[in-house]
């Protein structure tokens, strides 16, 4: 049941473009007690169908610039290869620290953007 709730919750965030994968990794490591490497790999598999769903919906709504999307996708693949090599060669505790720092930076940025928008 916990896996169903985790998938649904992160799917909602993915659908609205708010980083469902980031939420998924956090939920898997915190509440389902899955090791960081496994949570990240699970996120990669999870990402494929959720991304395809989001692409279809956004394409139908004419929200895609295909030229930019293909360019970003190509370089995203290059970055993913580099990142996965780094991840596989990094121990779990260090990887968790990096992920925590990443989440902290995202949170600070979101708070900053919210405060900036209010002014």
C-alpha cells in the first residue's frame, strides 16, 4: 500500500512538472527504507512512463517547442551518462549527503522565488 501511495503522490508532482522523481527518491529512502542507489535507479524506470504521459498531454496542448526539447534531450542524455557513472562510483552515505544538499538548494531557491514574487 505504501508503494501505491508513494507512486501516486510522486506521479501527481511529475504531472504538474514539480520534480516527481525528487519526491519519489525522498519517499523511497525515507518511508520505504530503500537504499539510495536503488531509489535512484527505481526513479529512472519510473520516469520513463510518467515522462511519456506528460509529453503526450503537453504536445496535445501545444506546450512543446520540439527544437528546444530535442536539443535539451540530447545533452540530458550525455549528462545522465556522466551522472550515472558518478553515482555508481559514489558510496551511499556520500550520495545521500549530495542529494540532501541538492534538496536544500531547491528549497532555498523556491522560497527565494516565492518571496521575490510577493514583492
